[in-house]
C-alpha cells in the first residue's frame, strides 16, 4: 500500500461473460463478443509478456474504454506524461496507464451515459504498479494464478467483479479514490485554462468488458 501524499503525485514520474438474459441487440452483440473472448482465453496455449508480467492476451479494448487518442491526450497533454498517483509507491514511470477512478462497469450498471463515464475528472494517469497492483490487486492475483496453470483466472476475476457490483460492493481498492479524483479535477482545471479539451472521438458500448 502507498502512503497518501497531500496535494501532489507519487514518487517517480510516469497508465466473462455470464449467461444473462439478452435485453436488447446491443447487449446481445456485446455478450457474443465477450463469450468469444472467454473461449479464446480458455484455449490460449501461451503466455504474453506484458510490462514484465506474464498475463493472458487480453484485448486492450476489454481493459480500457478510452480510445488511443483520448488516452494519449490525457496522459501526455493533460498529465504531462507523469504518474499522478497520490501516494508513495514503487513507481514504474515507463509503464503509464490511464485509469477510470470510478470504474466504468459500476457506472454503466448505474445507467450513467458513456460520455459521462469518460469525463476528464474521472480519469487519471498512473503507473502500472499503482494501477494493476495497488488499485486492482485482483488482476495481479489473476496473473499469478494464470502463471500457475489456471487458464480461467481472468474469467473468474470478471465474474467476481460483476457479482460485487450487483451487491453494491467495490471490487477495487477505494483508499485512494478521493485523492485521485481531486488530483484529476486539479489537472483538468489547469489544462483547460491552457486550452486543453478532452477528445471526443468514439462511442464503444459493444464489447466492453469489466474494465479496470
């Protein structure tokens, strides 16, 4: 765990489908794609080295809902290409990811529109260590189980996340949420004052997994 840092970013510089009733064509298409993803993971015969960690070959679209243009704009333009995690941690500055503080899966379940879920005040650039180990430790556990031979590890994580959301419980570490939201708000205000605008380039409800 990291120690919260007031008013700044962390050390260093530096981002399946259950059998549910089909309610509309959009859900049917999404569930079909996620079912194929589940089958691909189950039959995967190799590991992929990602950021120095063995993991399943999970398509990027299932792990992040922002487009590449949006991620690049937030990471490089708004957040200056630095990890903005608000606590001391073993930062991996060369491995940056853009994180939704309030998870997309939760907000989609609450019927919050996609454009609102992708609001700049809800996304922040943090490093791999902060994102995948501190905020989402279930993914680190899944990687470890996958390395040990459990080819269903990532499916199990997504299933568990849906169960927790259905019960109104968080599936992520919420300790740093308030600080990250405050930091994202500050970064957005500063960038907006310089003329920065969050790109609006796509809508992508179909095929979205329980993104981190």
